[in-house]
C-alpha cells in the first residue's frame, strides 16, 4: 500500500467466515491471474484495532475490496486514518466475484 | 511483515501467506517469484501451503509458533449516525468505550470486547454501532433502513418497560431471587431466577451464553454502571462546552 498512486487493496478477512468462500477466493484468483499490482492484507479489522499506520497509505482513487462500505469506512476512521475521498469500496459480502472483478480489471480483461 | 509476490504467483500461495498473517504485495513482473527480505522462494503452482510454511519458518527463525490470534471483534461507530448519547458507554460492562478529550464517544479498548457479543449495538438508539464481522445487517455495516431505526427504538422502549435499563432488570431479578433464597432456602430456584433473567437478556440483545456466564457479580455491575453513568454525565457536559 506504500503508494502515492491509486492502488488496489484486497482484504482476506482471515478471522471470520462471513465472506462467501467462492467470492473471496474467486476475486483473489482473478487478481493473481491478472497483470495488476495489488496489496493483500490478512484482515482489515485486525489492522484497525492495532491502528496500523499503513492504513493511512490508501491514496485517493484506490479500490478497497472488503465488505460493507459503512463498516470499512468506520474501521479506517476508528484507526485514526479516515479514507480519503474518491476511494471505492467493493463489497465481497454482497457482490459476486465476477461483479467485483469487472469493476477493477480493465475492460475485456475480466474473463 | 510484507511478502512480495512477483508475476503469476498462484492465488493459493498468496492465500496461504495471508492465512499465516503476512501482507502480500503483488507486483506484476515477467518471472514469477516470491521474495522475503530479498530472499527468493520457488512458487510452483499448487504449492501454496508449502511455500507459506517455508516463508514462515524463515521469518520466525527460532521464535516459537505464536498462540492462536485474537479474533478482531469489536464495535465500530458510524459517526455519521452517532449523536453522542453515551448509552453504549453506560451499557458496556467491559470498559470497551471511552470518551475523547473533546467529550466524543470512542471505542478505546477493542480487545476487552467479548467475541461474538453484539449487545451494545442493540442499545444504540441510532443504529450507529457496527460489528463488521457480525452475520446480519445493519449491525454488519449494511445500509440502515427506516425499519431498522424503528425496531431499535422499540427495543430501547422495551428495555425501559422492563425496569429502566438492563442493570435494573438484572438487579431486580436478583433481589427477588435473593429474598426467595432467604425465605425458602431454595438455592436452585434462586439460580434459576438468575438464569431466566440472563436468558431474557441473551435473547433480547443477542448475547452469547459464554458472555453471560462471564458477567461480573450484580454488585460489581451496579458499581460499574454507576461509574459509567458518571463518566457519561461528565462527557456530556464536556461535549456541551466544546
Ligand atoms: S474489513 Fe470486512 S472483510 Fe475485512 S476483515 Fe473486517 S469484516 Fe472482514
Ligand atoms: S449509543 Fe449509539 S448514538 Fe449513543 S453514543 Fe453510543 S454509538 Fe453514539
């Protein structure tokens, strides 16, 4: 995440089984199979509880792939690093892997 | 610790590293490789767990395998909804909440929170408390509907009808149990009273049985509730001034 430019941050939600496995692994597989740079973290909740300073490194225009936007925004806020404007939060609890990947990968690369 | 995965490293390797608690920076590059502190590991397809175990052994060196990690379960406040009413501060028996220098409610001791207990989110009249790992909305951060707000308001009313708040419910039931105990010397019945009360509380607020079993004594609860009320009162005054 140590980037000035917009990046992609993927949350693996390591400590709970709240994200459907096919979505969680499906998104990761497609990201790994693409030629995009991305950062994957074990668990954003855990980082928030530790007030991890790296949460401050999400640049405007980045995409955060995790869960409900209200929760993700709250986690960054309570860590003392509110998300900057223009960060898109993609919700793996509600969307399918296809839907999420399609809004990240350049057109035509999401297959 | 961040592990760098370059090129087409399989998703299984990345997932195995995440399982072990490593952050993974994936960089597009021609040749696939996994690098830790400048050292490269071969990352053949399908060898996720093996690569992660090797990386882990290298990073840990002689250090023992850490004990099972804490499940990050704690309340997160949606400040767009919170009205700083301090009900959560008054309610929580485990000192999870605190007040900032400007009198603003905040979650201060995340690790004090009882895993899988969402009770304080149910006392919040504004539906402002989230537990991101909770199963259902809106507590999990899903959008709050007008129905949710009405339901939460009703719950607060119900708890008021039951005797002011949950502490007095617990206290009253316990007092009844105590008097019965002294009259009838029926300790089983007294215990049952308390259990019934806890079951009511558990059902109304979704508190897991393990948390109910670990509640402090009624006297401690009363002392804590009083201290929390005072803190809330002071915080309200402070917030009014600032
Ligand atoms: S932010 Fe959401 S997806 Fe990530 S660990 Fe927390 S609950 Fe799971
Ligand atoms: S109970 Fe809800 S509205 Fe009141 S202070 Fe706590 S979070 Fe804010």
